[in-house]
């Protein structure tokens, strides 16, 4: 599929509020608000940096078609990297 990805914990601060996670970039102050599927992908990165494994874990937990899930994971991972919260490795 695509390159593996890992979080960059030295580049963000995180706080959970209700069912939402707020990420603030330590250098720029830019932030993301994660909930739902985005939060599920973020949490899956704690267990695997392989996008295929993340896709499979989401398919196992949600009623979602493989290709749609794969596109969503790739798009989300790209946004995390662009924002500086993660990096491809």
C-alpha cells in the first residue's frame, strides 16, 4: 500500500475532551480536533505503523468497504504528516 507512518510525540501536545482529542503542534500552534474515525486511526497508530494493518483493524471494527477505508486512511495519514503530527518512515 503506502509508506509506514509514525506519530511525532515531540511535535505535539494532546488533550482529550469528552469523545474528542485536541492535538496542538508544539512549534506552530496549529491544531487538529480528532473524533470518530480520525480518532480511531490516530489510536491505531499506537499499535501499528502499517497502514494496511490500520485499514484491517478499522474494517474489523466498523461496517466499511475496504477501498473506501483505505482511501480514508491514506488521506488522513497525509494530513497528519502535512500538519507535522506524524511522519512517513
